[in-house]
C-alpha cells in the first residue's frame, strides 16, 4: 500500500497532468489576455465561489472533521481534462474551458497549499496534522505544474509526436483515475460505508449547487450561452485525483489512504451522475 501511495499515486497524477499539458497550446494561455472578461468570471466562480459553497455545504450537513477537510480539499482543486471533455460534449466554449483549466491548474501550486493548511487547522483543531505550506507547494509543482509545462512544451516543439501520443495518454489517464478512486475507497472502506449517506448527499448537493452557481453567475455577467455553459461545467467539475493526492501528501502513508481522500474518491463517481443530465440539456440548447 505504501508503494502505491508514495510512488503510484504521485506518478499517476503526474501522467494525468502531462496528458492535460499535451492537449494545450501556448495560445490557450494567451487567450486569457484577449478574452479577459469571460475568463475572469470563470476564475472568480472557480477560485472564490466554489470553496465558499463547499464550506456552506460542510456546515449544512455537519460533516465529521476529516470528511469536512476532504470536501474543502476537493473544492480547492482546479478542473481537469474531464471538464474540457464535458464542455465539448455540452457544445460549450471549449477554448475558454481549456484556458481556465490551464491557468488555474498552474495557479493551484500557489493557492492550494495555503487554503489546505487553513482548512485542516479550522476543522481538525488539535488533531490536525502538521502541514508544511512550502513542502506542499513544491510537491504540487513537481506533480502538477511541471508535467503541464512539459506537456505544453512537447505540443509546441514536437507537435507531431504530441498528436500521436495524445489519445494514448488520455486513455492511460482515465484508467489511472479509475484505479486511484478504487484504491482510495478500498483503503477506507468502513469509514466510506459509515458515512456514505451523509457524504453522498453532501457531495451531490454541492455538485448541483456549483453547476447552478457557475451558470447563474455567467448569465448575470451577460456572457454568451456557450461561455455560460463552460463556466458552469468548470465550476462544477473538479480534479478529484488531485484531491486524493493532496490528502496523501498532507497525512503521510503510515495508515494507507487518508480518510481525507474519501470525498474526492466518491465525487469521482457521483460527478458524472450529476453532470450528465445537465450536459444533455446543454446540448439541446
């Protein structure tokens, strides 16, 4: 189990983030300057409103401390490759989706460690594990920011090679994601069973709220319908693999997969059930 957590989990996330980077171009980052307003609305929804909604959900459902922290860790994670795919399926603004995912994934190296340290201290109190913000930032750089940067560089300097490996990497990333979710659930099975009803209800409620919050903010900001669909999806779909990895980085590996990883693991399953009906509705409009 230690080998899976120490080596397999970070390596899997790095491959997933490399897959994200391979699908990006330098133009995806430049687009932030040319389309600053819709990007800003999406960023506000994802970076600010998302954690606020998670905090409210945790309080509303009176979740146990470790589960509450897991909810907050999930809310700090950016969207992943999945949000880009779902934006395409919804006939949304895929370019905006890719730009939001790319930039916020890179920014997570700075935002996530600080927010994670705060949430652990707030919810766990004296039982909180010691969190090194600098150490967490370095780890996130190595397993998220660096692989994305490498992927973008490969796309820029070896486009043909990137095109050839893109589909394979995407499939590998999907397989790794499924294995990580299964391992996290298996490692905390009794805690998962004991808290499934309240945790599942909380996650579904949060997911629905986030999709609607993103859509509502975008419409209130007079974004186009395609842009609004994308902001909704980017707000409601998080990189649950990163949430599981964060939990492992924070608590160590002595006792297997951390209970803090459970919300991200369960969310990795429930997000599809919640999001797909909305995606189908988006496609028809």
